[in-house]
C-alpha cells in the first residue's frame, strides 16, 4: 500500500516536481480563493484567468514555450485587464463584473489568435490546459517565489482586506486604503493565476483556487480556519489527482481539478454546513 501511495513520486522525478509545484500553488492559491469567495468575486477569478492568455501568447510568440517570457507576459496582461475593469467600475455606471466579462472575452479571443499565428493545436492545448508533468526546476522556483510574495502580501493587508470583505463602504469612508487594498488583492489574484497556468493552463488555473475554498466553506466559519482548510484540500487534491493520473493514464491537470470537485461535492452534501446537516438539524429558537 505504501508503494502504491508514494512509489510513483519516489521513482519518477517528473512526478515529484509536479507534486511539489501543485502543493506550492495550493499553499498560496487557497487563501486567495477564500478572499475571492468572501468578496463574491469567484467568477471574476475565472475572468482574470482568461485575461492572462494574450500576454502568455505574446511571450510564446517571442520565445516559444519558455517560462519567464510567458509568465511576464501573462502577468502584465492580467494586471492590465484587472486595472482597466476596476477603473471602468469606478469612473462609469458599469459594474466591475460586467467590465471584467467584456475585457476577458476580448483577451481570450486575442490570445487564441496570437497562439494560432505561430503554433499548432498542441501548443494551444499546452497554453490552455497546462502540463503539470512538465514542470522543471525553473518553474518550481518561479511558483515558490509567487507563493512567497502572495503570502507575505496577504499578511500585510490581512486586516483591511478582511474589513473590505465585510463592508467595503466602511473601509473607503475611514481612509484611502480601500482602492490600494483592492488593487493589491487583484494583483495577487493575477500573480497566482500566472503561477497556476504553467501547471494547469489558463482554463483550469482558477480551479485550484476556488474549489478548495468553496469546499472549506461548508465545514468552518472562521477566516483563519477557512484558509488553512482550503490549503489542505488543495494539497490533497493535487496529490490524489496526480495518483489518479499515473494509475489510470488520464491528464494530470483535469484529474487534480476533478478531485477538488469531488471534495466540493462531498462537502456540499456531508459538511457541517452542508445539505444533510442543514436539513436534518432542527432550527434553534432564541428566547428574548
């Protein structure tokens, strides 16, 4: 049994690197996903994941499937889209989710067109769905740097970010920190999506960010516990997904996300705040 559970990671270096990369991604993406969920911006994360595609495609046109050019291009494109959507929502009557949807659709179409100018359908699939089994040492260093920056920045803006989740109007009323915290957080979202797209592609990178956070929501209430549980679910999904990929010869990225989806479905039904407990527990009546 031990050989079944750890043997593939001991015997194959590419699986070891894939597991390390996915674990590090889960470490930083989990807390970011929790704050996205609390801010009711879950679909905005998906929109920004698509928004990094043209930048990654531009890096691909310049240097091929090289990590640094595609990463820098993806981060720049995602940051531009996030900033533009935020500015549009503040300067016009349009809501931020609508402007994000508009910009991400434009970015997605532009990115696919740029990849098709040079690459084949194989190259396009690599950019859209990633290749976690192809992570090398340079990619691991980059993902580790992204996780370090993300966790450090979250520690710095933790309190105002939590306050903005509860009442963004109050945060804007007591000072000028609101826009700074908002755009810093959007930058962290883009940064983690850029790290994730190397392993899971632009279409699936947001899965390791949102599904563990959504699953954790059915078990605990406190913010710190939510973040810790989201990280643990993300790490478990990465490990089990890679095992399924190895033994059943299925794509690794989708396997990881499907396992995370399984955790979400289980939590939805059996969680402390899931369907069964909610329906079976009798309502408590407060006495004045």
